[in-house]
C-alpha cells in the first residue's frame, strides 16, 4: 500500500487522522508518517506494515472488532 492509497482510503472512510488512529490502535503520528511516506528527520522511506494495511482494509469492510472464526 502506498502512502497515497493509505490517505485516500482514510478520506474515503470519512475519518480524521486521529479517528483512524483510534480505530486501528496506532498513534496519530504513525498515521501522519504513513501518509507522508518518509521520515521527517532524515527522509528515509517508511513502509506501511501489512498489519496496518489489513486493519484499514477491515474497516473498509465494516469490521471493527474480531473474535476469531465462527465467533
């Protein structure tokens, strides 16, 4: 997932950076970092972790909590 895709998906969901952070259990500064795509201090690229991308995909599907298969 690219930083642009991450941001567009968040916007499609109608969530602020803080609301998205709260929904998937990360900090607002992590959301900002993933949308920027690089670190402020040295410009190194940042990869969006697969777990974060999957959590965002789950929100797109309306999944806000998961209790395992068949739950």
